[in-house]
C-alpha cells in the first residue's frame, strides 16, 4: 500500500498537482490555471488506503467553470472500478470509497483519466 501511495503522489506532482497533507489523509489538488486562489480537489487518499472524492463541482462553479468536468471525472472513476457508481444524490461523491488495492491493477488508466480531467480544466481556463 505504501508503494502505491508513493507512486500516486509522485505521479500527481509530475502532473502539476499539489499534495496537501491533512490529519489522516492527503489531498490531491490542482491550482487554478488562471491564477485565482482556488485549488481544485481532484481526490483524497486516506492513510488507511482509500481514495475518495468531493467538492470539485462547487470549486469549479465558484470561478465560473463547467461543473460537468467534475461529473465526468467521477463517472470515469466509477467506470474504472467494479462495484463503484456515482452517488445517487451527492454529485461529488461515489457510492463508496475506492480501495488502493482496486486501483493498483488499473493505475495507468486511472492516471490517463486524471490527466484528461486536468487537461479539460486547463482548456476551460483558457
């Protein structure tokens, strides 16, 4: 698990994301390409080995960007891991957290989808 977390953190840094430690987790955030103080929370990794999402739709909307970017990102995560779906009522959440063991075999695809999301944010920012 520690190796997977280290790999994730190294790769997201290389993509221009900020790695922000919290009490029992690490937030992966993308600074607004337009230079506002907004940071987009792409996902969070708990020290216990789960990935969860949240807040991205509101963060995008706060600066006038398309919330569909967040919906597509979360949908792509749900499509990647069997047994995970979009949350039926909470737009920025999945039906459950994703275990690192579930991401490990599809890590390259996870990063391709993350990179696509980052590119969409950058394009939207103009």
